[in-house]
C-alpha cells in the first residue's frame, strides 16, 4: 500500500517505492496511477514524474486544475526539492555544482545540479573512501540529469544500470545484494514552508547497514527550506521555514493552535525550540534562539546562514538563556569553532 506523506484538498505527496513506475504504459501492470486509485479511491493526475527506480516524494493531484497549478509551481522552482544519492568515490570539497549541458531528445540543453557531501565511507583508509552520500538540488529538470551529471564527474550512483559503473554494479549485486538504484527524492518544501520528507528506502538502509562508518541518513538535513525570507519567519528544528505576515507577536496571537499554549515569543522559542528569524534591508538578520551553546541550535544557525551566503552581511543572535546578544559575520562560518566563539561573545 502506498503511503501519503502529505495530503490536502488539492494534492497528495506520496512516498513512492523504488521499482514502481510513475505512469501507465506498455508492459506496466501497476503504476502510481493505479496504486493511488486502489489505495486512496480516486484516479490521480500526475504533477511531475520520478524514474521507475527512483524512490521518494512524488506529487499527484486530485483534479486537472490542481495538477496544472502544482505543475507550474514545480516548473518555476517555487518548491524546494532535494535528492539524496549514494555514489562511487568522493567529490573534491564539501559542496559544489555541476553545470554541464545534458542531451535531451538529441539536443544539448543547459543543466545545473548543486551538491553537498553528507559523508564518505567504506574504505580502510580515510583518504580513499569507496562511497559517498550526497544531497542534491536541481537548478533545471532535465531527464536523468542527476544521474548523468554524477556519472560524468566520476561519481556514478550505485545501482544505476543506465549511466553508472556497470562492473561495480555487478560486483555489488553479487557481494551485497544491491539490485536497486540508490537515489531518493528526499524532501519537498511546499509553499508556506511545509517540509515533507520521504522515509529512508529499505534498500538504502540495507546497504548502509553493511558499513559501520556510513553516515546516518535517518534525520532531516538542511533541505532547501533553509532559505532566508525577507521579513519575519520561524525556522523549525526540522529545517522548515514558516513565513509570517507581520511580526512574530501578531502571529502568536493569531495561531494559538500552533503556538502550543505559549504566551509570548520567548516562551514559544523555549518550548518548541523554534528560531525567530527577521531579515531586514541591507543584509541585516536578527535571530532569537533557545540557547546559544547548544550544538543543535548552532548547527541550525550555520545551515541557515551558510546556505544564504551573499544575502546577509551581519547577524545579531539573541539567546533566551542569557542577557545581551552576539554578532556573527560571514567570516565566523569558517569553522564550527569560529561560530561557537562568535556566539559566546555576548555584548
């Protein structure tokens, strides 16, 4: 039975398993369309597609009008969307982008794929990791774009029998039983900041469990929701950005259900561990956090500010556990120690 990660009056976000085709076709016995009709009682309209072997977040609509609306949102990149993949080898550096053109129906078209290293593993010597986990975001939506870009840069996705390392795939199938593509549409950020995240596919978990040094992919990590929004917003522990029309105090009065009984902004920050974010003109950011010494909070601050480098110049951080405030400059993101030192300097 298909699982719905999110649903409303217009759409379902499905947790599509690997091996299930998105749409009907010749030789296809059951696709997402038939499975939704069977499990949810209506025949869906596809908003976008995932390759048969790609697992993860897939949006289907309840009507043609809703499908047209959400297809426009997907095409305009108004939805934050991240993928995760396990590849052979390791990239140079911790993050970067590939911008090689991709051939689509015989014509080369521009393509952009941003990547971030989540961890490398699987070798006796740390200097020569055998595999890596990457988080990826698409700047364009060409067919098989991620698979082509990674393979073209010497980082083929494991289990990719079209663009990958065929000899390695054969070896992994024999030694570890790997028979599926290690690529998942990991998360979506819907309009309004709602974060939707896929479950870790079973074949991912089974592969990672064979390596003691493999990174954990069970927790949400820096999705595209870490985007600074001009004005006020909440940054939640799961990485979701919740925009606010007006000020945090006004939102608190109007959303008592979400505030969880909090009587003021400070109480909500302490109770729910949300971070108040205010972005002003001139690149000035104001953050109100539960406590400045927490590794969890420091990681959220780092992810928010580092992902938005260039759009801010000075961040003021106020912590609920002490008086005063700290200033953070872009240079303070050079290392965790530098950021920790900056947050410890109370003015």
